[in-house]
């Protein structure tokens, strides 16, 4: 049993302030097989909620509902009685160079999924209480040392454009009377996937180091807090609009690299030059690995969310099972 499963078997989970004993809900998840969805589904079931999953194949059981977001196909009747919809669907932005075709796939996957869900909800006689839709701190773009709250405007580049389209389509649910929250995720730390999983082999060999000059800010959070924030957004009526889902303690890339090396009891002495990253990844390097985004969870804290692991070293030791 993982640490987060052990924690969530307690009477007071600490995941959603004021929601220790919520009524049972029916929650539909788009993207249930993804990095966050694979953790969110079991968490909801442990808390006594019913989980329904959207799939793009023939359903294997009654908990699965078939859809085809690229074609806009989703039977609204299958959503009757659903209390909350969670949208985590979208192509992996870090799966390869942003060619024209890849960029289009990243954008369309998010727009098509969100629009299909919103249209289905708009047709319901009783829409869900809550729609929680993923977004990203990429909304802000490369902003140097500027501290960013949800009140700050959009940045420049491909990722801000994607996030804006994503969130704009999600707002259609709000116009249908559904409490709508879009969660701007930072880098989610888990050895099961994402950035940390890619870094671990190098750092374990003592081959890790900071990226570029290392001064760019990283907005991060552990996976426990990532799914905790989703759960909080489902349950907490105060949650609506944009929320930065990041630790209250962002770090520079150099700090992150040094901390990860320390947790693994290794050295971080081999920085990766920005020129090499641009050669390998193209513009994706500038908007992800080299971009500086110092986002703060202003809205999340204001709605009462309590972070389980606000400090980087404690979060890394938790997800990697390394004692302090």
C-alpha cells in the first residue's frame, strides 16, 4: 500500500478542508488512464464516491462510458445523475518536438475533449454541480522572477495559446450553470511519470545537473497535492475560475536539481546547456525546460486547501520513499 493510500484510509484525509465526511458523489473522469487520473480514481473510491471513466473503446463494465472527443461524440444521457465531471484529457506536451502536426494534436486534443464534455453537460436536464478542468501554469509563459497569481494575465507563446483555448471552452459549462474550475497545474512530481520519472535515471547515476543557467523558476507540487487539489475543487463550493495548482514554495531549476541530488545522495555536477536543449527539442525547450514561471497558489490557499508537502525536499523524499 502506497503512502497516499495509507493516509486516505484515515477518517480525516486532510485533502479537502471542511470536507472530511462529504456525501457520496458520482464523479465522471475524462483522462482516467493518465498520470493524475490513475491516482484520482482510487482516491475517490476510497472516500466512498462512485467513479465513472470515459473510454475510447467498447466499455468493459458499467463504470465505463464510451466517447470520441475528436468527433464530438458523447451521449448526454450517460451523464445523467453525475455530480461532478473532471477533465484531465489531453496529449502529452513533452512527448516530442513541436512539429506543426504535433502542435495541432496538442491543441485539438484539449479543445475537442473540453468542448465535447461541455456540450453534453449543456444538454442535461440536471447538469453536474461541478466541472473541474485541467489547465497549466504554461498560461503565464516565461515571466522571469515575477510572482504570479491567478489575477495575472496571459503570457506569449504556444503554451499560453493552448491554455487560453482550453480554459475558454471550459467556461461554456459555467454559462450552463455548472460551477467551473480550471486547475493550472505546475510540474507534478511522481516517479510514475512526467518530468521526475525522466530525470531519475540520470540523477541516480550522478549525471544530473541544472538546465540552462538554472535561474528559471519551477512551479511544482507532489502528486498527493495534485490529486488533493482536484478532490478539493470537486468538493469545495468556493472553488471556481482559475486556480494555480502549485506548491507555495517554488524553486529555481538549480535549487530543484541540487535538492533532488541530495535526496538521492548523489552529486549534480553536469548542467545541460540551453543550446543543446534547443537543438534537441526546438521551441519546446524554450517554453518548458528553459521558461521561468514563478506561480503561487493564491486562490487555492484562499479556499482553504492545506498542502501535505509544501517544501520540495519533503515532497521528493515522500514520493521517492527516501528517509530524511
